[in-house]
C-alpha cells in the first residue's frame, strides 16, 4: 500500500519522476503538502547524477536561460533580469513569535541587525504568493548535505524549487542527490521551499529569459520549524537556500541550541617552511579579499596555503577541547570582478571548467570577461555586457555586474586542503576578523584575550559592497561579518560566543584583526596585499607558537619592531601602517558606543560594554 501522502499526490494528478515510495515519510509529506499548494505540472526528485545534470543544463540552454561558453569545458553563462542581481536584505526576514527573539529592540526603532516578521504577517504573505506559483513548471526536489555526507558536524536539507538554475548550482554548492536521502536516518532535515514566482502563462515578457518576480520577493526563515521559504528571486544568494539562508541564518540558531558556531568565515591551512601546519578561520565582509585570502599564493618561499573553504565555517569544540571546523559547502560562489591571475591565480585556475558564471561579460570567442580581470583581448575579439548588449570601454558602465559571480566546484581548486572533507573537521588555532578601513585601523593586531576578541568581532566596520543593495562606499558596522546573516538576537549571539570561554577544557584560538586597505593621505594603499599578506599570517602563526614578539597598545598587541618579516618588500611606511591615532580612536569608540546603545540596547552583554569602557580608558591615556 502506498503511504497516505503518496496516495494524496496521485489525487492531485501530478506526474512524478523518481520514487516517492522510497522516501522517508517526513520527506514525502513535505513534498506533497507543497506540491498541492504550488501546483507544479510534475515533480522531479533529483539524484545528483552527471546524466541528470546534463539534462538540466540542456533544458536551460534550449530555453535561453544559459549559454554555453565554447572556450571552456562545460562552462555556462547566465544573465539575470537587472532587477534580480543581489541579496535583498530589505526583503529577508526571520519569523519568530517575539520580535526580540530575532533582533534587539533598537532605540531608533530601525534594526540594522536583521528584519523580523510576525507569524501572522508571514502567513498572509505566504498565502498571497505560493498558491499556484509553479503552474506550468517542474518542481525539483533537491536533497542536499551541508558538510560531508555522514559527518557528525553536517546537516541535511531538502529544497523544493521550480528553477533548473538552482538545481545545477546546488549540485555544485552542496553534496546533492540520492546518497543524501540514504543517509537521512531519523528524518531530521531543514525544509527549504523556493519559487521564482512566475506561473505559466507569463503575465509579463522575460528579460534575458530569466524568471523572477521582484515585486513579490520575500526570503523568510522560520527557525522554530527549521524552515526556509523564498519567493520571487532566482539570484543565488536568495535562491540557493543551502548557502546564507541555511548555513548561516538557520544554522546559527541551531548552533546556539547545540553549543557550536556557524560563522561567515573562510578556513585555510598554513604550513611553514619547517612543515608545521595550522588552520585559521577568518571573517570578512564581502569584497574584502576573503576568497583571495582563502586561496592565497604566498610570496614568501617555503610557506604554503591550502584552502578548506572560502565563505562559511561550522565550528565545534571536540572532546579534547580543540575547536574543529568544517566547510559546509561543496563549491565557491565567488564575486568575479577583481579576480585575476594577479589577485587570485588559484581561483582563476579553479573556474576553467564545470562552472556557471552569472552576469559576467562575454567575449566573442566564447570566453568570459569582467573588470579587474587583467586579460588583454586578442585582436578582433569584441565584448557583450551582462545586459546582453555590445560593450566598449567608452560605455560609462561596467561590462560585468559588480556582483557578478562564478559558481564552481571546490574540488577543482589547485590548493584545496587534503582534509577539506574530513568528517571530524580541522583544528582552528587562530580566528581573524577584518574589514575594508581606509583610515585609522592598523595592518594587524592581536586581541588581549578571548573576551576582548569577541568585542573586536562585535565592533567590526567596513565599506559597503555590491553583494547587497547598498550604494556608495559608506563605512558600515558589520559585526562578525554577520550583520545580514544573524539567525537570532545579536546580543544573545554575543553571549553565546562569550560562553565558549567557560566550556570545560576548551583550547581557545587566538583572535586577530587585520586591515589590508589602509591608505595614505594621497589615497594610495599602504600595504601591497595579496600574496604579501603571508607576512601577516606568518606573524600570527609565530604568535600562536610564542615565537614572535608584540607590543601592547591601547587596541591590542601589534608586531614589535622587527618581528614581522618585511625582507624584500621594498618601501613600506610601517609607521603610518601601524599608527594608532588618539583622535581617530576616540571617534571610533564614540561611534561604537552609539551603535551598541542604539542597535543592541538592553541586550548588550555587560562583558562587551566593559571591554568598550576599557578601550576608551586606554585611548584616553595615549
């Protein structure tokens, strides 16, 4: 006898591809309930196979949604509707019973630390969007694992979507397919529902053959029910629900309940010339060189960098007190502009095949192009912009969208770490925070202790970027580089981080802050960056080993004179690079205080307020 849910599905007249009988009851119930609401023409349960992937790509090619890039092997170009190009923070919400469970009560009344929606308002929003939203389309069922399948640190999700672009991208970004269903065990999974919101027949003509419904876009998270529900956007940050939605917003809430950390952090391994290796996790807002650091080609002989992940880290203390981290993702969803052989040769090597590019420029010989790529076009080769128009450098707008992306398998990275898929994770000995700060903040400093390090993360600031809908280079507060990604009240998140210090036998990593982007009075960068950043990592590495000296300052420990290897670097103004201006830091403290007072308000842990007061006292003595 078929299960009740399977029988119900046949009543709806929906044709299925795949075996619903073989699914866990909770999975089949999830599919049936939403199929009856969304009313797709048919259902396809994804197996993750190469054959299936080829069919999905061919379908998109036939409909004009993607274009084959003939210059490379199995590479594709998607151009989106210009109204659907980035994460939409203003339409991304957390649904909880009480607003304060999601965000602190801001004194100004406007929270910058997330957006709350009431349960009643969400139900109304859902009912006005989802009924019938998949008419004329296939509902794809995507079983996926965040992290290596079967790892005790991994979690499983099931995403329902009507977008083949999402299917092809999720196959790259997650471990996807039949093996995930076989490992489901007790049936616990995060429920992910996504629709581009364009039932057939279409009411409006498509732009670039890209399905989306920007007027109705909503990305909602319901932590209590372990659900993510996204409507109206096909862009990756809003539609690949394993990424920011699951891996950060929902996972950070699960992590709080289960005693671990889900963070917007890269993970890299560093091996010194003597063969000793350490792993670091690092949090940077978008466009601060995160992927470049994760895949760095070191300038110093004998040093080696290997990449575990470039965006997200799930970390948990093991029974020996070591902080173990996995990269829950299976691919890189990187910002294309600025990526070049100079800035990130390993990324350029990674994306040579099996890659989906979105909103980059196209060369007439079947290749890709974006600003900062540094490649000279062969004679006679012309460019087409991300808007699908002929383009020249005189056009006055970029050829590639500033937030254009490459979606590529992590396994193709030439410096992928041998332990990147370790089920127990890699041991983290250092945590790095950083931002794009043109003035005032030194190249590197070390936190005085764990509590001070949590304060350093909480007070991060950086220039805004194209990854979201912000405009202009305004300095924004971005605590822990998590401002758009908190799954619950930021004040409670800080308390959770502070509580790590009290775990029995926890071996706490050292915490550092870096700023590659400080400029001189003429607006020139004081530090060369890129491969030369290994010199900063070397100092951190040696600090962990107690082999490098430091000078205590008002803001933390900075490298003592001669403790950082600057040999062969040329003329670097270290005095200006490490200057700690009393005037700048007085303003910084005042701004942080205003921000905490307004945005975190009564939920600010006393330990963080104490650290701010101590910093202010130290600055006064400069």
